[in-house]
C-alpha cells in the first residue's frame, strides 16, 4: 500500500479477554468512551462528520485506509504519522502523498469542543477509517464494533517510515514482513485488498510497462494486452509520471472483493497486486476470495481490526493530544 490513495503492510497484540464494559482486546474496548463525554456517543458523533465529508469526496475510503496502514505499520497505531515537523513520518518519501490530514484535524477540533481531552487522535483515525469503509461498501462491512482506548504517541521519525514496503516488493518478502508483525499470508492478501479503492501514480508501475526485470522495452507478460495499451496511453514512457490509474479496474470506487477478480484477469496495476494472483503462497487465497469461498466483507473487517491493534498505547502510555499535529508540550522538531 503505497503512493496515491492506495495503501499496504504490518505485531498484533495478543488477545486478552477481560470483563470490562464490552468486548476487549488488551485494553482496547468496544464502547471505551461510553459515559466519558456526557450524552455524546463519540463513535456516532464522528461517523456523522465522516458521512457529510464522504458525500463530497467518495475517495476518502482510499485515503483513510492508506493513512491507517501507514500509521500503524511504522510505530503502531499511535497517530505518529499526524505529527508536524522537519523530520517526522509525514515528510518521508512513502508518506508524501498520504492525505486526509485536514479531515482528521476538523473532526478532532469538533470532538474537543464537545468532549475535551478525552478522545485520542489514534482512535479518531481508526473510527474515521472504519466509517469510510462502511460507506464505500454500502454498509456491507459493518461499523458497529470499533475498538477504542488508544493513546497518542510522542515520537515521529521520518527514518522509521522508510520501512514501509514498496509496490514492487516480492510476495515472499511481503509475507515475511507481515509475518514479523503477527499477520498470516491470508491477512496480508486481505489487507492488500484495500486496493479495491484508490489510485496509483505511473511512477509506481512504470517498469512493468517499459523496463520489466531491468530489460529496456520489455513489458510484464502477465499484463492483459488490451489493458497494457490502456496503461501506456495513460502513462507514456516519457510522459507525466504522476498520472493516476485505478487500482481496481472493475469497481474502483467500492470496497468489495472485485479487486481480486481484477487481478485474476491480469488487470493488476502494481507489481505486488498482480503477483499475489500467481504466487503459490497466495494464489489459492486470491482465488477463494474471488469465488466467494472466503467472505471478503467479514474477513476484511477482521483484518482491519487486527491492523488497528498493532502496538497500541493504552493506559498511562502516550498522551491524548489536544491537536493532532503536535504533542501537548509543543511541535515535534
């Protein structure tokens, strides 16, 4: 998951079942903010703000899925990606096209007005992402059990963000990277399914068309021939490398399983997307998702939940930032 609106990659915390005010994972709880903000139901309040924004911009699901992944994969889900400064995560190459910061800022400001010093920026990212996914899936991917209770980190380093996997990472290496974070190959394929929405810049797959495997003038033979012509028209060899192509060629604005149908038909845009349809470690998973033998809507929601538990700060760790772009003591430098 890298570059424009797309997203990718992830140490899940062990499950600890406790008898708190709901279903718990470690110290994350469904309904964590219940009773903390008077009559305000935090998740519903935020969801209302997201719905208004989504009506004006249907690409928000892609933007937020990418933000969630790029935040959680680097230091855990601690909103460190949101911090401003000269050498913070958002300044790193892989994050320069991440967007959605203004939406988070607006929602954080509105939340602070009705419930000051209670709701973390890290939780807002998760809630907003799940709300946009619900909207972009026409309600097929449920929103009603979002776990909250995260706190915000105080450290953000551009160098940490360079660990984000590139779009041409080999499948075996991606599986190893995800595995080190506690994710199975199926989890990896499901999270890559976030490419069911979003776009990629030509620069991220230019070699597939004109320099495949380092051979000048050669194209990836796995690209459908008709689609290859479409890609070349959009991305001329010496043209603008910032032109955009939908990652899902079948239903690019909907969160659904059509991404897998697309790559089975050799309509994958990024190298990693197309490769998972062929690699023996992932091919069967892709085929089962395309054939509905694996319920994408259910499994994708579970994969997002697992991602959102990655190295969270809870209890007395971290802080509740008043402004998402800076730690409470001042701007990160």
